C-alpha cells in the first residue's frame, strides 16, 4: 500500500492513498461508517 499523506487531528485521522483501487475502498468504508453512525 502506498500512502501519499496522513493527516492527524483530535477528532479524525485522514489517509490519502496513491493506489486508485485502495482509495475507492477507503471511500466506501467511510460511507458505510458514516451511515452506521447516523443510524
């Protein structure tokens, strides 16, 4: 896995990946997590 950038804040961690397929996977996981937290 190639990590382009990592951002750390008190309320979140952001990781930018270089591989397009991995970026899509992370976006899908974030969407799923956001929906679960909204319920």
